[in-house]
C-alpha cells in the first residue's frame, strides 16, 4: 500500500470527519507524497519540527500542533498554525492570546482533555474542563473551536470516546465553544472514535506504514 492508498482507505472509513495526517516522524518527501494525493491537514507534535517543515513545504498546508506546547515556544508558532490542539493550561491560553493580539490575529485552539483515565501532566481533567473553558473564554484573540482527547491503548476504547463526546455536548449546550470540532481517534482506534462522534481524526502510523519500500 502506498501513502495515497492508505489515505484513500482511511477516508472511505471516516465519513465526513477531517483527516489530520500526523507527519511527526516523517520526512518532507513522505509528506509531499501525502500532499500530492490531496491531503492538506498535517499534524506535528513539536514546534521546531512544524516550523521547519512549514518553511520547506507548500504554503497551503494547514498545520495542526497536536503535542504538548511549552510557553517558551509559543512565540515561534503564532500565525503559523491552523489549529493548536493541545491547550491545557490557563497561562498557555493567556500567552497565545497575548501573542496573537500583538500579531493582530485570532488563533484557533482546541482544549486538550485528559480523557485517558490515567493520571497525566497533559490535558485538563474532564471534571475541570468546563471551569477551564469559562476561565479562558474572555480572551479575545483565541477562538475555542472544540476539544481534543485520546483513549488509552486498550481493547475497548469506546467508553473513553463516549465520555469525551458527552463532555463536548455539555460544552456546546452551555455555548462555551466557538466551533464544532471534536478531535479524537488515532491509527489504532479511529473507527471507534468516529462511531462515538469524532469529527477529526489524527492518524500517523497507519498512513505511513510500509511506505518506505514503495
Ligand atoms: C502521534 C500522535 C497521533 C498519531 O498517532 P498514530 O498512532 O501514529 O496514528 C495522534 N495524536 C497525537 C496527539 C499524537 O501525538
């Protein structure tokens, strides 16, 4: 299977959900193969990698930052992302807001929820998420487009996706979101995620696997 075949196969399974091609371990050439098959949304988890790839690659690529974002790196990515999917601290949201204001732009973000049920340094705890969003909702230069989360690696990820969907619906019900994005699902579990209401999947290994010998 080529990268294009993999992308086509995944697209046929995810309906209207947006496919983010997670290119974090992959070269510019591999990314171009996905690009040439029509893919435009790409995800990176490191600021330096994203900035470097964005410099070298076509300007109509929409870059998603999906990894942990340190506050000292924010300045490098303002104006360069389509969506920062990993906002999980008030001070991070405030800094993105401030730098965006300085640049005269509004930055689209997702709130990363720690939906794994495992203690983690990353992601807002589910029962703190509504309060978190209320705390940052006054910031004028960020737009909270939705939520991002993951399931743990396990036999049945569906309950984790279902509870994140429920939280997403609660946020929408309270008019806390400026968008409709629920980003959940990776190579191993995206089919469950889409069934549970995901409308954005982030897939890396399943797109790029076996591509080295094609
Ligand atoms: C790496 C990564 C993915 C993609 O993982 P695959 O299993 O390669 O599909 C999705 N989301 C996040 C946040 C990641 O870091």
